[in-house]
């Protein structure tokens, strides 16, 4: 049984329409998602300061978010108390991720004298209070941990 020319034209027209709709949908999808970023809504994002800094303590923390490739990336910057600056000296900046060990964010970094690990999370009763537990591992020394309480700035 031979199909009519009209039938073939109808099929070809339908294929062309589906092809064009696919292209338009792809352009619309790219346009609609441009400038958007998948975020995780971390409560910890912000600027934090210690209430009563001590010598060699972390005195300031900034947890920030930026959009890279359509995904939110999070970073932590730490300032330690230092003699040359009453607001602290920038000690380290590194990326953070959601903690595997409970609520909050986790990060780790190496300095010339060892590697360190931190977990930061907001207090469940006060979202303007950041609890940060740091474990310091200085080469050749026993590791030790210290908890910091920082207020949102």
C-alpha cells in the first residue's frame, strides 16, 4: 500500500515543528535559568564576631556565598587576634560544605605548621549565635579543640 504525498508532507511538517519546539524550549530554559543559582539557604552565611576575644583566638568569621556555574559555593574567612590589628588579621580563607557530623558547615585547611578542622553552626535557640568548634593539629604537637561563640554582626 502506497502512502500519499500529502501524508509524507504532514509527517515532515510535524517533525519540523517538534524540532523547532525543542530548540525554542532549550533557548527558553537557558534564558530562564540565567542568573539563577541553586542555593542551600545556609543560616550560617554572614559576618560574625567573638564577644570576648583572647590572645590568638579567632575574633571574626565571614561565611559567604557566591554563584559559580549555577551552584552556590560557600566560603569561610577566619581572622585571628593579632598585635598589629585590633580587628584581627586574616588567618585563612577556604571553601565549606554541609557538615557530615551534624548541623552546620564543615571546613578544613592546611597551614605550614599543620592541618585544622572546623564545624560551624547556628544555635538552635538563637540564630544570631554561631558556635564554631575548631580542632588544631600542629605538626609535632598533640591536637586540641576549642569552641568559639560568635555573634552575628
